[in-house]
């Protein structure tokens, strides 16, 4: 059998054969877009935010129900350079946060693994660039997110994933920042 035929058979077998991607440790990186964000504040008139974001995640995992459900706890880092308009002027808002992340992943013996993910920011820094200067604010434990997604095993130990996340952040002076985002990324399972 020629090498190309052997390679084609190997690829077909990897796609058809059920796979389980349980890992003790996983590390991932993602990027996405924040849409339908909103700043609720007495000083800002219903400003909508949008922009790109990126982040990193890692978990220590435990199989809760073997071959069905695993859960992991770990950390995350996320940076979101956002834009918004208020009173006809454009502003840049950069949100950087890191904290604790948890994931519950269905480990069904198929290639697609749905999951739920949630996190709380240990530290969050907001930086707003305005024509009159730069405003920064740093808070502890004031932001959280939750969402759902699906991971697809492309090769043993490697997954690509897509997810939706909702983020809520409480700021000073009764201000809140809500955002919805879609992310795609890759994760290494060890």
C-alpha cells in the first residue's frame, strides 16, 4: 500500500473512531469578538461597546462520571480592547482581567464535547482613553462570566472550541459593564 493510501486510511480512522478527550491538565488560547456590550451608568447615555478580545485558560481536571462528565478548575487571563460612543464622541476602553475559571465538559465518546464555563475575576483593570485624559480603575472580585460552548477533538490531545460568554462587571458610581462575546480557540489536553 502506498504511503498516501496509508495516510488517508489513518485520517479516516481518526475521524470515524469515537474519541474521548479527558485530560488531567488542559491549556488553551482563544480570540473573539465582543458584541452587544453596554455601559449602564448615570454619567453615560446607554453606550454600546464592541471590539476584539483574546485570552488564555488552563484547568486541572477530574472525571466525575467516567467517560461522561469531567470538571476542571483553573485560571484565565482575558484582555478586551473595546470602543464606545457617548455624546457623539468615541472612546477606547480596555478591560484586562484574570481570575478563577471552571469548566464542566461532557466526555461522550464522540468527537464533539459540549461544555459550560464560568469564571470570576480576581483582578480587573479598566482603562478609558478620552480626549481629556486617561481614566483607570482597578477592582477585585467585581466581575464574572458564564457561557457555553463545544469542543471538537481534531487529534488526540488537541481540541478546537467555540463558545459564547456573557460578562458582567460592576464599576464605581453605580456603573455596570455588560458584554456578550463569541470566541474560538484551541486547547491542548495532557
